[in-house]
């Protein structure tokens, strides 16, 4: 849904700029600025997603080590007959 909204916003922005009564050079300059702004926002979004994925990966590794440790402890207890 977010990508559809972003595309709609982008297309609306470009359409508005193209039909504006400004000189062509001014319109191109504004388009260029808006495109650069949009690229920066997209790059920031990608960085945020990458950071969240890395954080999730690290947390999953910690949980996996904890589960392994608990499983080994349980297996040891079962072998020794300790409840």
C-alpha cells in the first residue's frame, strides 16, 4: 500500500509540475530538485529498513543461542535423570 501511495504522489507531483505555467527551465529545475528530494527520502527509507533487518537478525541469533543452550541443558538433565 505504501508503494502505491508513493507512486501516486510522485505521478501527481510530476503532472502538476508539467502543466504549471512556468518557463521550461524553471519547471525542469523544480523537477530536478523534487527528484533529488525523493531519491534522498528513498535512500533514507532503504537505510532504515536495512538497519531494522540487521537488528532483527541479531536478535534472532541471540534467541537461537538461548534456545540451543536451554535445549542442551534439558538434554543433559534427561540423560542424567534429573527432573
